[in-house]
C-alpha cells in the first residue's frame, strides 16, 4: 500500500472516531426531558472535514455516522444503515454544492457566507432531515404524527451547527497572522469583556430571572467590535465565546432565553446563535471586500502611474463638459513649463493658442468619439508650438472619486 493511501485510510479512521465523539459532546447539550441537542456537532465537523480534506474522505463520515446511530438508537440494522446514509448524503450534498459554486474557505466575500448558509445549512440539511425522518417513521421508530416536529428538530440543530462549527474549524486551520503587542492586548481585552458580558447576560449576573428577549443582544456590540478590528477569524471566535456561555446556561434553565416556568427554549437559543453568527460573518465579509476593493484601486492607480509616466509623449486627461485638467504626466508638465500640481485643476482653454481650435476639436470628438493626429497650435513653455493631438473619449470616474493623488 502506497504511503498516501495509508494517510488517507488514517484520515478516514480518524474522522470515523471523531464523529461519534462529537455526537457524545452534543448529547451533553441535550435539553431536559428530550434527546434534542442545542447543536448537533457532527454535521458542522463533518462538513468542515470534507471542505478541508476533499470528497475522498466521505467513507470516514459514513462509518462515523453508522457507529453513532448504532451506539445511540435501538433500531433495526437497515434503519441504522439508512440514517447513516442520510447523514452522509446530507454532508456530501452540502460539500458538493459549496464547491460547485466556488466557495472560498477564508469567507472574505459575502457570497461565501451566503453559500455556507444556503447550501451548507439550508438545502443540504433539508434533504438530510427529510430522509432521516422518513426512514425513522418507516422503520417504526417515529410516529408519523411526529414527523414534522422531528424534521424541524433535526433541521434546526444541524443547520445551526453548519453556521457555528464549520466556520470555527475552517478558521482554525488558517495560519495565525502576525500581530503587534497592542493588537494582542486589544484582542485579549475584547475577549475578556465579551466573556464577562456573556456571563452576566446568560447566568443571571444582571439579575434578570425572567424572560427578556432583547437582553442577549447586549453581546452584539462586542462581537461587532471583533469583526471590525480583526476580521472573519475573530468574529467567528467571538461567536464561539458567546455560544460557550449561552448553551449551558439555557439548557440548565438560566438566562433570558428560558421560557416560562424555567423551560429552556430550543428555538430561541438556536435562532439567537444563528442570527449572531450570520451578523458577525456577513459584517466581516463586507469589510474584507471593502479592503480588497481599496487594495485593488491602489494597485490600479500604481499601474496607471507607471504606464503614464513612462510614456514618451505628453498626456493630459481633461474633464467634460467642464474643461478641467484632471491629470497630466511629467512630459505634459515639461511642455507647459509648470509643475503637475500647478496644472491639475486648471481649465484646459489656456492650452489652445486659438480658442476656435477647441471648438473644432470638441466637434470632431463628439461626432467620432476620437481624434487622430489633429494639428493645432498650443501654448508651451517656449511659446506657441505646432503639435499633433490624438484623443479618445473614455468613461472616467467623477472628480470626487478619482484615486488619491490624481487631483
């Protein structure tokens, strides 16, 4: 057996072992009086594993799902196989759809967050929950009258896992960027503050022992702070910190997400965590796109300067309909006998020795969209000079939106 196959087998066996372990951890977050967990961890873990390691690892997911079903249910063998298959189809479908549309694991684009939510969370989980509920009902393990509630619990738990656990694991494999001492200190202070606020909110630290729906949203400003300052990895980590307080508090009847008579609300908890995760990831992605756009503009400006300054001919960009000079290169500045800063912003009319030449020039360019080798006299540093002008109409950004340094 070649070494790479040994590695592959080891990886699949590792996944097969981690899957039931994640399920065991999920059952520790079970709501009282039910087998309904706050977050079904295996979904998020398995989806992240396939996104990181590829579709070839699916047998490990199937084996792990089968072991989990056998360990936690007393159902016929064919039902066990069916549920394991449903879980595997769900995860593989989510992976395939996400890869098909070009999902980027760094999630620096808003479209990647949408892809995770739509395919990793909604579509694949709907298919898996539908298959799983049907198999359990057909096998006599679930009354058909309880089909929809069971479907809803499966769907909500695994969709929430895709929004929480998958991003955490995807960010965990990324190299940690270098940071200054000040940035590290700010990050530590931010996480400490978030932990303190989360403790007060969810463990009755603020004295609220009744249901207070708006109260959990006190953590949002700190999560937004994490998104603004440190990007996607920090925002996801901040959500994980909040979840680490919200989940145990709620399932033990504490905090503002507990309904009347001290009953924890699964719907409120999952909805809160989903909204928090979506807000953090979407905000970080939007800010990343803004940074990328600014960097692209900077690169474009640099290339523009390099090209225009190395041209062996004078170049001037003039606005229309206002005849204002927007940009000149060094050759044009030398021709005019002035510094570039002195020319930019001036009206173009003083360049023409004969004002009627400008009207003739404008008439031609408005008609044809270009002017090729039109002779006219212009005013230069040494006096009137006969030149040939070649010009093109270009769609340029407005004066207010020109890159820095162009005006």
